[in-house]
């Protein structure tokens, strides 16, 4: 026996409150891969990267490397089906491999879309391959209050949250994938101010709305050094006037003054507001 082999042993749980499983123990079944289904309410479409992953699985299919897809029973068109909560790439690869007739799957209790979406989030919350956008869509399907608030704030600001990174239409005007930044913005400033901050960018018809842009407007509308000297409509006008030259100027300012790009962008927009006010005063 190798000396470095050790048995599984429990850890100390002092101070913890272990949870009794709220659902029954999973069961395992052998199923035909093409009998499985995917729910777009919380599952992503297969991307180009995902297609490459599926091809790699097909070419190197090995039961020793196999991880069973996690599924749940659901009703669809009057019949009981199995939805894949996690592992659709594996299931598709198995369905595409002529040497594979059946695969083992793990079936958990999740009897409706909300429960299934929550299970999807639980399976993927720490997985690097699953994007923030995908988790946000799953949270919406799971009726998560924070996700719903974020969508409502964006909707009222006239901003559309995209489902994937390649879903931009036109020039991306009033569209965003900056979920993490908007989520943090709402947590810091509340829904009302978050909406007003997003409106500044949306009204400028800029697109797509990026995290640095949002952070820059947040600074200008909340820091006393700036917010007491300019109005939201001034900012919108400055953004329109500068268009994409603002980001070029901000990159240069950031490099010269060794400040973060988002702060340099805020300064660039603020300077434009200041110049415009000075011009108006001289005309008056």
C-alpha cells in the first residue's frame, strides 16, 4: 500500500450548522443521450468555444474521464422528460459519438423551472467556464430578486442586458453585458440612483455600455468634487460631443497620470462639461 494514500475523514465542524438535504438523494439511470432536453430559460446556446469543447470530448471520449450530466424530470407537451441541468456538452458529445448508445446520468429533485434554474446556478456558481451573463439569465429564471431588480433598473434606464457576449445588434447602442458592474452599482447606490447613472449613458446613445463608462459616470454623479458642479444632462451632452475621442484622451491621461482608465474617462468628460460652461458664461 502506498504511504501517501489516506482515507476520507471528517473535518471539525464547530461553529457550523450542517444543513439536512432539502431534497432526496439523487438516482442514476442509463439513458439515450438524444432523449435528453435543454431548457433555454437557464441554459446557454452552444458557442463556438463550446463546439470546440464538444469535438474534443468526442475525439477523446473515455469513461475514466466521464462526468455524468445532472438532470431533472420535467413535464413537456404532456409527457415526462429529462432536462439537463449541467453537462449538456457531455450529453451532446455522447449523442454525436457512434460508439456510445447510452450514458449514465444523475437525476436530482427539481420539479419546476425555478428549482431547476437554482440547481443550475448551484452547479455552476464557481465554474470558470460559465459566464456572469449565463448565471444572470439563470437567476432570472429562478426568480432571483436581485436579478429581477437589475433587469428592472436597466429597463427603466432604457438599457438592454444581453444574454451573450456576441448578441450586440447595430452599434450596441443602449446595450450592455456589464452585469457585475451594474450589480455592484445597485448595491452601492440603490436602484433609483443606479437608474439615473445608467440613463446618462443611455441618453447619449452610446453603445455598448461598458464597466469603465458606468464607473466613470458613478464617480461624476456621486463625488462632491464633481456632482455639485455639473448636471446629468451636461454629462450626456459631453459624451455625445466627444464620442469615441473621449476614450483615446482618457487612455493618454491614464498613462500620463498613472490613474485607472475609468477615472481618466471621468476627468475627460468632466473637462468637456467645464469648458462648455465657461463658453456659455463668456457668451452671456
